[in-house]
């Protein structure tokens, strides 16, 4: 039925007359749904105005423009033609005329535009370690290099082709080849921004933190960093590693963390050579010594900010007051926190990526217990003022964009890694399930499609 807005007369106090108004607003709804989608610009409308209405649509279920129900708000004693009591076809722009209470006639064009959501997520596949040939099911890291997905399958003090990195086709998950580890006690495989990659040894049994560079999956390893225990390398440094820049040409940075202290260690490289063998140390005084942590530098700029997550895992934490924190901090150590309600007790890994000038963060997060469910989440982190939004708050759905299915398995090591592979307006999210069983551990892949608004 026609929706009429009554008592919309405007009194002109100077002239002592009543101003009549015609079309005030226009909206449509999808039959069977209660939501009304209003025009992008509110009325009252002037002669010849085009009224745009955006209605959500998806590729899987496109909006049927021929079956929409219209609604209008009119001024006092105004009449609209055609009458709006029935389903109308908006496959083409619809012209409506409105006669106001004074008899003035205006014409307007109503155009309904199907609008894809800004981001659309879909699950592509999950393949178990059993299916893709990974033997060490507590997967410690992965990286995307060109057309390949590299998955850590290290075996402590063992070397040899069967104890290194599995190279998979990144689209299908099929095994392409294996790469032997460059040394013992390797931990992660990490790509730089130019499709090169590194494998690192972590400092266990005084082995030191050692980084090996690979130009591609067929090249031989080249040692580019050796931070020894004798030089001050802390125990377990290299559990988590990140890279930004090009490790072959120009500037790059390698970051590493450990457990048991609250320091972050990094090295600046130029053309693949560290400016110094000793690391620069960032002391994160806002936290106690953590159980594990991961950091990403935002840019190559000397004053770059950082994204950082750390976890203080407390084996006796019934109220779940500790666990992971996710923050952004600048060069002056000014900290912006993402509200804890946006992730579970442990943030196992994260990756920040950009599409069309906008920034997003994907994280792999798990509950308190080793057997709690694990999820992939995606947040839009372009605007730091949204970081304190919590579920249910106004605007939160535009901040927390996605949460995946729940994945089960036992993860006592608290391992986990996730990387984003940006391909134009599509982003492929690869995440590990690091568990104690071959039928629950593996690799999951989600696709995020970005639709420019």
C-alpha cells in the first residue's frame, strides 16, 4: 500500500503561506523479506531527480529486479502514479509522477541497482596431512611463492629430502616436489615480497638463529644470517619469523621472536646482505614475557608502524583473562589495541594484506584448550578507530568481515600459520591446522572476493 507521510506542510513565516511537498522518500523490498532498502539520497526530491536504490545481491543468488515491492513517502495530499500497491518490475528505470497538494506535478526516475557486498568469502578446500603427504603434522609454517604453496615438514635434527619443505600446487594442493632442509632444527618457511623465500633454523641446543635464502624452489640455499648463541642469541629465537621487502634487491627486513622474554629482534638488509649481524631489539614493555609472539612491519619506511600479537598462555586461567592480544604500535610505542572479543584465546598467526588501497588482516585463532576449535577470521583494519568495536556494536559487521568453519584437533604446540595471496580483486587465504593426527591436521584455503563499491 502507498505509505503516506502526513503533516509535512512547511510554513513560511515571512509570507504566511504553506509550502507543499511531493515525493519525500522512496524504497523497495524483496517479496517475503521485511527489510526495506531506501534511496541513497533522502528527499524531498526535485523535478527530474534520479532516485538510486542499492539492493544487496550475490553471484550465487542474483537479485530479481522484476519482482520488487515499492514504497513511497509523500507530502500532505500528494498522489503518485503509477500506484504502488503491487510488485513492480525495476529491470529498467521506472518513471513516476507526483502531484502535490497544490497541484504541482513533478517527474522522477527510480533506478534500482543490484549491489554486491564489499567482500564475499567462500571455502575452496581443506586437505589433511594424510592426503597431501605431510608427515610432521604439527605444521610450523607455510608460504606462497609464485604458483606454489610451501609447507614446513621439518623433522628436528634430521636432514634429507623427506624432512624439509613440501611444495604443493597452490590451486589444487597436489604435491609437486620436496625440498631438503638446509640444516637441522628448521622452523619456518617464509616468502619475501618478490617470490623468494627463506628457511630458518631456530636456536635450540645452542644451534643459533640461522637464515637461508632461496631464489626459487629449484635453487640451492644461501646462508644470509647467522646469529649465534655465543653472540647473545636467546633460546628458541626463530619460532616465528616475518619478512618484508625484497631479499635479493633493495631494502628488506627480517623479524624474529621467541618465548620467555618480551623482545622483538630484527635485521635490515640491503641487496640480500644484513647491515649488521647483531639484531636491533624492540622491547615491548607493555607485556610480560610471552609464551609466543608474531610481528609484521607495515612498510619499509624507517618510521613504519607494526602489527603485533603476543600470547601469555596461563595453564590456570579459568576466567580467560590472559591469552593473546593483537595491537598496532608506532615508532613512539603508542599502542592501539584490537578488542579481545574479536579473537579467541590464542592468535596462532596472522597476515596483513591490501586490496584497492584498503587494508585487511586475517588471523588464525583458537580457544583456550589444546583441543578447542580453530577458526580463520578476516577484519578490515584500514581505520584504527574501529579496533575497539566488539560483537554487537554498531559498525562491527563492517569491521569483522568473516569467521570460518570450526576446525578440530589437538594442538599442544600452539603452532599455526596463515598467509594471504592477493591476485587482483581476489585473495586466497591459506592456513595450517597443526595437530597431533594426520587426519585432522592439514591445510585449509578460503577465497575472499573484493567488490569495489
